[in-house]
């Protein structure tokens, strides 16, 4: 009769729980994987399946188990590492959300802001650009890249290793520093064209003071803005691909 001791059970459980917490951290913070439209049970089942695939390639330090003195601390560190990986991926979409806020403000759709449970209070333009960015991210196999990044992360940040050192954390800060510049670069053509329209409306209001510039300007600005967005939406593919490459480079470091 085969007998299994408590120590063996703890060792097997620890070998499974250590990678599971890192994968769960990714599923909590990563885009698409953490979406509320993705049922919790399905997310949990997928995380368990991914962990089962990772366990043979993950090296757990000998002698460590969840029953040791630092067992819970190691699991918390693994969860933080997974959250950090998802945060780096989410920074990509923060640039597009910022661009949507700027474009919506210039068009005049900021008055129609509503509460979105996925990205918070946002105007419709932010919602549209965020959704299109998510779709493009899925088309570019972004979720698969994130799962592959988790598998690769064990060679960069092993279990009970040095964790997120200052240099590795600074990589995340550098990735976040490009949010505003990229967002402005995406929104700048729309802002420039809408500025020209507003200047024309200002000149017309000076020529014909009796005209109600607000009653005429809002429909023209919103209509022109929507046309510009419809024409310029395909152009977000290039910055999204560039940001995705930057994100992957940060994850690999």
C-alpha cells in the first residue's frame, strides 16, 4: 500500500500553488483576461489549466512549502509579480484611453460621459477607442503573448529569487512614461483639425454676430469629429503594434 506523508502533500501542493498565484495575479490585472464579461469560473478554470501546463517547467526551491515560515510571503510575492505583468500590459490601453479623453473633449462629447465599470467614467469616444484597441489586441494574439510572458517570467524572476528589484521595477516606470506622449501623438491630428474648425467658427461668428455660434458649432464640431474618427480609426493599428512590442520587451526584461 502506498502511503503519502503530510510533507509530501505539502510539497506537491506548494509546487502547484506557487505558479498558480502568479497566473491568478495576471488574470486579475491583465486586459481581456480580467474583463468582467469573462465569467469568474471560466477565468479560474483557465488559470488552473495554464498552471498545470507550467508546473513541469517551474522550479520550486527544495525545502520550501506553504507550511514553512515564509510560505505565505512567497505566495504574496508571486501574486504581486503576476499583478505587475498585467499592469505592464494595461499601460498599453491607458495611452488609448487618454487619447480618447482628449479627442472626446475636443469634439464636445465629454458632456455625454457615463460610468463604465471596466474603465470608470469615460466619454463615448474613450469607450469606442478602448473597445477597438481591445479588439486589435486580441487579433494580435495579445492574450497568448501574456500567457507566454508568464511562462518566460520564471527565467527572469524565479520563485524565491530577487523578486521585483529596483531595476526591474524601473522598467515598468519607463513603460508608463510613454503613455502621455503616445496618447497625445494619437490625438494630435484630430485636435489640430478640430482646432481649425473652431477657428473658422470663431471667424464666422465675428462676421455674423447675430448667429448663435453654440447652436451651430456643436453639431458641426461633433459631426466633423465623428467623420475624422471614422477616417482615422485604422491608423491606431500602428501605435498599438508598437506599444505591444514595447510591452513585450518590458516583460522579457
